[in-house]
């Protein structure tokens, strides 16, 4: 096991560092301290060939110019908040509007666009990168000085654990996730349409045309949203279900998880034999099928296109502040926010 550090770029008078964690089986995870972005994850296919399974760039300029949150931590609040506003204890908060008049993924300069302080921890059976960031009171419109800590831990069982922690000096809202775009084919050889996804989820949130939850919870039964016995991502692209159509022919939806920490999310690519099991303590996972991926740039030599990567964003429900029947994203003053998601990579 080892961690290799190198200079990735310079930004804002500071050095952006890339950290590569390499475990005893040869799995590698590369992360930069800008946005806690996971730029690369190398895992073996069924023949033991190591290839990259996430969308990412080799330069900071490309992230800043083209990246729709590739591999980044998004927050304070992942997903959309309608009209970029919410009310807390009688005060109306106005957030940065960065998505058709709505607030998306923390605003104009969210957690994905700042440099985090980094600590490196090496232990017997695992190693970790610990990132710290102080989000100041009023940043992007949110109340409270929020101290955030994100930890990525890689062990020798090819498990990558993502831990999020936060504490604020005022009542605020927190709902963070990692926005990695997965593609298990390896080095983007194919798109993700033949990936099979299995979800322990009976229900998903209905969205409006702006991709904001309407408040209605729909059953997955008899629809292309039923992933309970496994289903190809392709199905959503040919479905006439209005929910698939409004998501740009595919998926951009929060699924409510029936269980936690019990293999509730499983992504598999038959051709390479690579699989990913995701476990979380969060109530939902947003399946975003890369339906808005633009074609005006390349990703390490492969032209970007729709469905080239898909995101499985474990999180609380988007826009819960404006739908008080949803589990709350409110964090009390001095309360500790903590959440853990684990990615286990397999090959068979
Ligand atoms: C996802 C989606 C959004 C958006 C963004 C880049 O989280 O929910 O629709 O396109 O990522």
C-alpha cells in the first residue's frame, strides 16, 4: 500500500496536489485537493486488466472549462433547490442561482470548486485522504460557518469509503455527495447503456420539467424505474414514460432506498466483468444517466457524449427544504452531520 503525491496544477496562488492511493491488489484511486475530485479509479476486469472506471481529466483547466461536476464533492446541498430559496425559522434565505433560476449542487462556487486542506493517513490495512474546508457564513447564500471534513479511505479489499462530516455555528442545511461519473467498461471503451443496475428501491421521486421534485412519490412497479431485479440503463432511453422523457431520455431521478448498508446499489458491466456495490446510510440515491453530457470536449482522448458515464449520488432528497414531508437536510447549530458511503469494486 502506498500514497503517491504530485503537483497537479496551480490555482489562485496555491498548488493543487494529486494524491494516488494504491492498495496491495494494485487498485488505484487518484484524487485532487481541488473539489476533492476523484480523477481516476483503476480496477481490474475479469482478466485482471486494470483500467479507469470514472470520467476525469488530467488538467485543472479542463475541469474548470468543461466539467459537469466530474468526480467532485457537491455541496452544501446536492441537487436542485427550487427558485434558489428556502425558509428556516422564519428567515428566507436566497441562494446563488446557477441553474435556470434554481440552485444546483451548492451554487456558483460550491465545494467542487475550492481547494481543501489535506491530511494523509496510512494505516496497516488501509490509507486515507482527509480533506478539510471551512465554508463561511453566507457563502453562496447559506447560513452558518460550516466546518466540513471529507475522508476517502481505500483498503485492500478494493473498497473505497467516503465519509462526510460537518458542524456549523448556526442552524443550516447540509446534503453532500460525490458526483463521480462511472463507466465500468474501462478507459471509456463503451458507453454505459449496457450496464445493468440493481436497486433495492420500490419508489422514486416524480420530477417536473426543470428536474425538481414535484413532491409526489411514485412506485417503480411496471415502469422502466423498476431496477429491483436488475435492468439495463438502455431501457430508460427507449421508454415512453414521461419521467424518462423529461430526464432527456433516461434517468435523473432520486430513488428511495428500501434498506441501508445492505448491497442496495449494484452496477455491473457484463462485458468487462467489472461490478460496483454501493452501500450507504443515506435515504436516497440519484441515478443520473449522463443525459446532459455535452459533446464539445474530449475526456482523455475520448469524445464526450450522452450516456458516457452515469452517476449514483447517495444523498438526502433534493429540495427537501421546500417539501417538508421529505427527510430533513437541516443541521442544527453544533450538531454533527455524518454520513458514510462505500464503493466495493468486484470482477468476475
Ligand atoms: C446531476 C443531475 C443534474 C445535472 C448535474 C450535472 O446531479 O441531477 O441534472 O445535470 O448532475
